[in-house]
C-alpha cells in the first residue's frame, strides 16, 4: 500500500513528464536581435482584451460551452471578413464614401486628360494673314471670270 499515490502526486508526476527540460542554449541562436526570446502574444498592447484570460463559462453544460466556443470563432471570422454586427447605416456610409472617392478619382483623371489635350492643341485660332486672304479672294475671282468667259465663247448670243 505504500506504493499507492495520491491524486496530487499523480498530477505532479504528469506535469513534470509533459514539460520539456529547459535547455542551457537558446533555440534561436544567431537570428539577429531576438537571441532566443520567443514572441508571445504578438503585438497586442498590455491590457488589451485579447491578452486577458478567457472568462470561465457560466454553464457547466458541455453543449452550451461548445456553442459558446463556436460563436466566438464565428464572430472572429466575421470580423476579419468585415461582416461583423455593424449597423446598416455604417455600412451604407462606407459604401457611399467609396463611391464618392471613386467618382472624385474619375473626375481628376478626366481633368488631367483635358489639360493634356489643351497643351497639345495650338494656342489661338487659325488666322489668315492679309497676303493669304488677298490671294484666296483673287484666285476665286479669277476662276469665276474664267467660267464666265468660257460660257460666253461657247454660247454666243
């Protein structure tokens, strides 16, 4: 009977068996600044909700505990996808803001294209100088006179 262990001794034995023996050398030897320091907890700020211990379930029913756990994971998945329990008004505002930004970007692109086109066009309108104007009027009168002369020659009265 001396060999029978109490439950406390059994738990102590299991705890010592499952924990690995500490090593004298760090695991991440030669990996820059970290030098064996493991990052536990990520970038969470101390006192954040994620760093607090998980609250004990109020019910002793295993089915209720499982449901609570699945609800928690589902909420996290929904939040990461942006489908959380936001109000409808907030979602509508976000959608409207996105549309407004898109329209503004489109207007800016159109305005930039207009400015490029204005730069490529010659400045001012097409102007005829006095010499060119007199030349065009003179050739038009000459052509009309030639037509009149040929009509008089071909059709005598």
